[in-house]
C-alpha cells in the first residue's frame, strides 16, 4: 500500500499572513474612522492628510502634518495654536487605537481568521 503526503504548510502560512494583513487593514481603517471626529480641525488639513500602510503582517497609520504630534499631545505653544473645535482635542489617535485594539477579535473574524 502506497501513501502520498502533501505538505500544505507554505500555503497555510501564506493564507494566514494574507488574512492577518487584511485584518490589520480593517483595523487601520477603523482607527482612521474613529479618530476623525475628534481630530483637531481648523482647515481640515490634519484630518485629510492620513496615510495607512500594511506590509505583510505589519501596519502603520500616520497623520502627515508636522504639527500632528503636537496636537496629539495637546501642546498649544510652539508651532500649534489652540484651535480645537468642540468635541476635538488631544489623544485623538491614541484613543482611537485603544478603542479599535480592544475589539481586535472582530477584525480578525471579519478577515476570516477566526
């Protein structure tokens, strides 16, 4: 009796990595969506200049304006003036990340990994 064994390990790893990248993309989109209403706004440039990137199983989201770091921390001296509109303010990115990461399981399920 002859048996043939096929090793699908590479295919499984590839599918899981692709699914993980997809889940991370869903999470980055959710972070952007969640942070948008609380991002400080004067002209809307800070809200509009956001870059999301997923490479393999790593992701990043970046607010592209030079003053984004100051706004995130709530500094109103230096290059940033205090022009936050009601309902916006510091830690707009950090709060969105915390909220989305808390529900990470939902995004991995959405990507078909759970």
